[in-house]
């Protein structure tokens, strides 16, 4: 038996953490009364943390599935980019809708999907 690689030691916990965050966010969203601004801790700074978690899940998989000599699996990494663009568009629309429904002040300091980036 061989020891786990550094890649596995880093990205398996990332995968587990992101999966847990995504599950928790979805469970919380499912419990909300319709048309309510989320106040769960994961939503305090990010409009769509479940989308961020989804991207983290795919990104960790792209590292874990990398063929020998490669940093990432290019097919899965392409899916990361496609998913980030698609979910990013939806997250931006969600922020706009929240602004219109609950007021700009309520969401102005929240990141759309990627903290410190967007």
C-alpha cells in the first residue's frame, strides 16, 4: 500500500468541505419561506455560496482526476469553467433580483459568487 499523494491530502478535504457546504445551503434554501432573503451564515457575504461550493467540488475533482504528469484533468476543468460561467450568470441575476425585491442596501456588500473576485 502506498501513502496518499499530496494532491489527495489537499483536494479530498476540499471536496468533502465543499460538498458539505453545498448540502447545507440547499437544505437551508429548501426550508425558506418563498421569496425570503437568505440570512444563513453562508449567505452573509456571498449571494450564491452553493454555486461557489459547486465550482469547488468540480475544481477539486479536476485536480484529483489529473492524469500522470498533468496538474488537472482538462475535460473536468473545462466543466469547471462552463459551470462557473453558467452559475455565475444565474448568481448575478439573483443579486439583481434581491436588490430589486429587498433593496440594494441589503445585498450591496455581498459577493456574487467568488469572494474577493466577483
